[in-house]
């Protein structure tokens, strides 16, 4: 699968050396400024002018788009067939562009896993350990992937938070009975946990709870851990009131997670590395 963020391309990708007028569009980013009903812009079209200024080889297109996020911008576009049209678009911020590119990256990985497994495996990416990530994981696993035979859990570049217990319990479900008629099954328990095989992808960018999850997943034997070594950063910060009740309101405290057999401060080595 493709590597985790940062992602390499944008909604327009100018060639390194432009020898002619305009910027050739190589991809329409789903949900981006050019992915709008009525524009009918396809890869291969050329943006010849932005807000009336021609994009010659000497012009930096970034300058023409600077500080224009969410504002109407006029483009002159030459389509592959030669037709020239004027269109109005609303560029997005860099943060929004990164979000769209992240979604494209996740979708590309999902398609690759499904194609290589012939539809037998599902794929999810968990970018952080927070409420939106947990809700998305629950929805994707028990919704989109409810009938898959196995699951690829990608936690590469997970920046942490506090979900390790919730996710470990969610992915370590054990099927203990089914509701059946004489001819078919109509459900099973537990229906709110993943009970089939899974593997987890981790890398050197996992941090804090991102390391806690990778470590616990391997320690509990839920499934194979694949990827690069993960630094031992399973720690969290807190505070405590000083004993003299002076002017300082709290004293920072670092907590280190440990198990009976090993310290989580140690680097974690996956079972399999690429």
C-alpha cells in the first residue's frame, strides 16, 4: 500500500518545467474545487488563465491563488477537444486540501486491499485516538466491512489520544454463539465487536496511544503486527496540586504505562517488516 501522509500531489500538479501556456490538469480531486456539477472539467484540460491573468511559463500559479480560499476565482480552461470555457470555482484552504488528499489516500488503500484480497478483506485507517476516530472505526468495521472475512487495521502515523482500551476490546471479540432457525443464522454474539481475524500496520510515526495500541495488539495476540519499529512513547501527562498550596496551581506529572513482563518504554518490533 502507499505510504502514509504527507501526500504527494495536489488538485493541480504543474509540470516541473512548463514550456507552454497554462497548467495541465492530471487529476480531479474528489470533493475538490473542480469536482462540481456543471463544470464538466476532465483530466487533460488546461487552465490558461486565473482571474484574467494568463499562466505563462514565467508566472507562478501559486501567486495567482494566494489568499483566495473560499473566494470566487475565474478560470479560463481549454478542454482536450480544443473548446475554451470560462468557469468560476472556489479554491479551498491548505487544511481542507490536506483533508481531501487524506481521504483519497484512505480510499486508494481500501481499493487495493479489496482488489488484492478479491473482496475478502476490509481496510480502515485510524489517524488518532479520539472520539471521531472511534466513531468512524465502529461505523466502518460494523457497517462497510461487516461481511468481510478479515480486516487490515492501519494505524500508521497515529498521533495518539486515549482509545487503547476501547479499541483493543473492540478488535478482540470472540464469537460465542449464534441465533439460528432450522435453516439459517439470523445473528451472533457479540454483535458489537469485531470477531474475525485482523492484522495491524504500524510505523515509526506512531506516538503515545498510537504506540500503546500497537503494543497491546501484539501483547494480547489479537493478530500479526506488520510494519516498522515503533518507538516506546506510551506515556501521558497529568497534574497534581502542590503540598504547600502555594501559587502554582498544578505540577506536571508524566505517567509511564508498564505491563508485568515488559516496559512500554521499549521500542516495539513488529512481527513482520516490509
